[in-house]
């Protein structure tokens, strides 16, 4: 009985502190470093096979972020009423995102050779409605944020109406819709292709909750195989083999790190600033700085550390001055506006596993 009580307490604590599990911060650190390496090394430092391999790391980093989101968001949406859930997501994502768009506007206005966009494109990007309004991404990295936001909305609706019943019906429907899209256009939809990837993270969460039972691990393995196989036809214009290999391998890394509780302080720090680093490292800082350093004939061996260092510093400042204050403001407003108005039934539903 004592052991059972201890296990139950550990589960509740894990859920309450899920966003700050050190091992997951380390995995975030791995993911963002994969993305940064894929942007800063190929074409500038590497060529040939090495260029291709390192270039594919960005896809692996994005997929790892999607696994982490599936794992964490599924836990959050069970514990949080929907108004709280969406408010926390907004104040986590929007402040740094909007400052990033502002920085792109300023660069476009004052820096020669910077990409120019219409007012409607900026508005669509502010609303994260680029796909709906068919406007370009003012920062190419935004494609993953658009997919993340659609996943939040889809999972919120799914959990509100179905709780955790028939959980795999939605990704199955998305997969079939993508088959239809592929049969018409000869390619997969980016949104429909990557939405099911989040459910691998959800299945890792469920497997952990089921104490890594054989049935839950078997279900996870089947889902991984199906989604990995779908990458071949659906992402034929990008990195299909790399995507498939990452989908088959990175969940195993995820599970190993999670179960072992491995944590490295320096990786955890990169994990904490990963969102700001993801937003600012390439389009706003990295590429522009690379162009400037090339014009000034700066040696290549110095360009890479300079570009990474300035990107890292920018991300740290964004995290300290924008991200954290935005999250803290959201929490204050949440306590003021939402906590007193949350029905008891909604709280019970949100905290039931």
C-alpha cells in the first residue's frame, strides 16, 4: 500500500511539473541544436555528403519538437480547463513571436536586400493564418508554428468532445484525408503529413502512464511504422527517407532519456531558450550576419562562432526580456480572470487521467 501511494504521488507530481521535467529540457536542447546546425553549417561550412547529412538534422530536430509537444500538450490538456490551456499557450508563444515579426518588418524597411512583404502578408502572419489566407511566411521557420497551433486546436476539440476515448481516430482520419490530397495533387499536404507525428508523443505519454506495458509499446511501434511509412510518398520533395528514419529512431531516444531521467545542465539551458533561439537564430540574425561577414571578408573559421554567438545572445535576451515576462503576465491574468470562473466540473474533467 505504501508503495502504491508513493507511485501515485509521483505520478501527480510529474503531471504538475511536466513542463519542467529536466530530461525533457535536455531533449529540447538536442532538438534546437539539430535545427541550428542544419541552418548554420550546410552551404557555409560543409559540402557534399556531410552537407546533406547535417542539413537533414533540421528535420530531425523539428520532429523531436513535435514528439515533445504531443507528450506535453496531451498532459496539459488533461489537467487544464480549455480557457487556461489556450491562455497559457498564447502568452508562451505570442510575445516573442510578435517581436520577431516586428524585427523582420524593421529589417525589411532599413536593411538592403531584405525580403519585402505586403501588409496583408504581415497581418496573416500575425494571426498565424498563413495557410488559410495563402500568404507567404515572413520567417520560413513559422511553418512549424502553424502546424503546432493547428495541433493545439485539434487536440483541444478532440479532448473536449471525446476525452481520451478513440484517441487514434483523429490521426487516422487525417492520414486518410492526406491520402485523398495525394491522389489529387500528387503530393501530401504539409499540415496533414505532420499532424499525426504529434500523436507519437501522445503515445509515449500513454505508454509511460501504463508503466510501459507491452500493449502500449506495441501500439506505439505500430503508429511509428505507419507514420514513418507515410513520409515516403507524402514528403517526396523534401527529406522522405530522413524523416522516416528519424520517426523510427528518435522516439527510442526520447523514451530512453525520459526513463533514465538523464539531464545535462547545458542542454537544459538550450532547451529553456529553444523557442527564442528557434525564432531568431536564422532569418533575423544568422543569415543577415552571414551576409555582412562575407562582405567584410571575415574568415570562415570566425564566421560560424560569431553567428552562433550573436544568435545565442539574442535568444537569451528574448527569453529573459520577452518570453519569461510574457508567461508571468499570462499567469497573473489567469489568476485574475479565469481561476475564479472555472466550473468545478471543468476542473475535474481536466485533471482526470
